[in-house]
C-alpha cells in the first residue's frame, strides 16, 4: 500500500504523521512545491520510526510526482490556508489552479488512485477534482464532514459535560461557516437523544459554535487549524485502505440523492477499499431538507465561479 499526501504544510504534514503512526501503508510520499520542505518534514518524521515503532517508509519530494507512482490513495491538502477574517470561499481563485495541477500530475503516475480532497473551499475543490479527473465518482471524496462532525461532538461534550467518544453526531451539507448543517435532532449520547440533556437554546448554541468552529480557531491561532483536520483525513484514509466500511459524512457527487444533482456535498456514506460505496439516507425532516437545499444552492454558486477562471 502506498499513500501520497500533497502539501507539506501543517495539515498535510499532520495527515502524513497520523497515517504513519497508524501504519496504514508501506510507503508515504509527501509532496510540496517549496524546495526542501517535504524532504525535511519527511526526514524529521522518519526519525520518529524507532521512537514510535512503525515500519512505514517516508519519502519527501519537491514537485516530483514520479516518486508518487503507484499510489493507492492521494490526499490533496495543498493551497493557501485561511487567515483571520477570510472565508473558505475567498480561497477559490488561487486554490482551484493548485488543485487542478495536483490532480493532473498525480493521475499521470497513479491512474487507479482514490483522491481525498482537503483543500478549501472543499466542496468546490472536490467538484473540480471530479470534473477535471474524469474518474468514477466513488474515487473522489471530500473530507470536510468528518472534521465538522468532530467539532460538533466536541461542543456537545462541553455542553453536556461528557466524553466526546460517547456521542454520535453528524454534520452534513457544505463545509462552510454558513452551509454546514449540524443534525442536532439525530445526535445521541450513548443512544439517548442529546435533547434529553440540553435545552433547545443550548442545542442552537452548540450548532452555531460548530458552524464557526474553523473560523474560531483561525482567529485564535492566526491560520487554519491542523491537528483535527489531519486526524480526520487519516481516519478517512484508514477506512479506505483497511476496507472498514465505516459511515462518515463526506463530500461526494450527488445524482438525485437528497434531492440534488451535479454537485458534491456532504452526506453520510460508506467508505471502503473502492472509495465511497453508497450513500445513506438519513430521512431528513422538511426543515432539515430545506436547509440542505439552501446549502446546496450556496455551494452551487461557488461552483459557478469555476467557469469564470482561466485554469
């Protein structure tokens, strides 16, 4: 098994670190456009092998995609990160060109790879990767819903005063501050609806905190977060390479599901060795379905920007 992570910044390096710690592949290749960055981080990471007792080989590459040849999974984290006050949408012009180039180069050497998209705006970058690559829809997966759901469970655990691992809670829709949909109605604490522990106002506050979870961290640390995004990406990769059939909310191509067509948006899917295998229908109520439709409209407006760019 071979895994490539494109982008050796904080998110990419943390993703690679999580992957090697979990020993998900015989080799991990870290690629970046900045001279020496990926080589340096790969070497630093490899020097932890005897300390953490893993056997994965780690290779760094400055924009040389021949080293990625034969990758089973390619994780794309490259692009400029958010700064305080920036929305994910404001990144589209720059990051679209980067993601297109990465997909084109990676496909030359790994035509059978499954692509995991982390770059923002993630829903639009996932759609771009699908259209640019021409790959079957099951082999292009946007990670965002896993990260958003982890933040949802974090805020729920703080409000309830419980362990986050005892919670089941899902965020669907777009991976944006105004487009994500924390499904408070379906969230449970060891099988019990969280509404039995929190008031309606408390649940609204948890949902609101979840939706600005990324922006909150950007404001605090001055750039995009990386620990949770990296761990989320590695968790998705693990379900792919180990064929775990786990259900995650991921950004995938919709062809009539949830009332949407020709769009990549976050919905619960089964993840296995061939990529995403099927979409799970959560039977949204009318209010949730209306919110989902509005989220899709906002993401579709972002996708329309792609037609105005010279890529």
